[in-house]
C-alpha cells in the first residue's frame, strides 16, 4: 500500500474505519470499549505486537524493550495481557524509549502508569500504580496476540482516537481503501 494511501487512511476516524470494516465483513475489528486514551488522543501505524503473561520472575523487560527499540518509526506497540490490570505494563521508561524510537504510541488491554510523562499516545484499559516487575513479563514479540478481544498480527494497521482503537488486518487494507473511496 502506498504512503499516500496510508496518509489518506490516517485522516479517517476510528468510527469511519469501523463502519467500513463492518460493511466489508460484518466482523468487529474494534478493541474493547475499555481501552481508552490515557495520554494523547490519536495514534496510527503498523502493529508491533507483544505477548505478555503473568510471572513471579523478577527480570528486566528485555523482549519488550528490544521490540520498542527495533520498531519502525510510526509503529504502534500493542500488548495483549488478557485484561491483567493490577500491574502497569508501561511507565516512564517505556515512554522514553518509545519517544526515542519515534513510535506512534502504545495500546494494551492491561494497565499503565505515569502517563503524564508519555510523549506518545497511550491507550489502555486501566491505570495502576504497581509496577509490572515481578508480575508481568513479555514472553514474545511480533507474534499473533489477542488484545481487547481482537486478534492482532504484526503489521496490522492500528488506529486510535477518542472513540477507541481498531486493528485492521494487513490483507484487508486494499478492500478498506476501496470501501472508503480512497483508491
């Protein structure tokens, strides 16, 4: 898909994208209504996915930090934590790293903290003052995940605004552009 077409898609609201995808497939591509903006109001870009699970291991978040460092400019970091909201997956360290990597933002169906320090958009299901250290661990990056009840694959288009977040499969982008009259 051309950069020009992506630019035109980025101008569309999540509601417009959702309506077009509903027309194309009848399947819901919007993430859970609980995932809302915590910092910033808009994000748009290809997904870099993180599979996160509970742990008691007290280890650094190497896989997550490596994925953020290696993410292409404009990417959206999407983490599926299966609604674990008692510990914040991201905080000031991730936000600083994300800003340096020039990502568009972060999305999770879990919790975040210190969002007042975020320089990029942050969408999450909750806030928690508790750190993920010793509670949550990124097990894998750039794998298929579930986030907010939707399957997200690396490279899927993620768009978020005040209405919520949508994940559009890569293989549906051309159909979406046609449905929106953007071809």
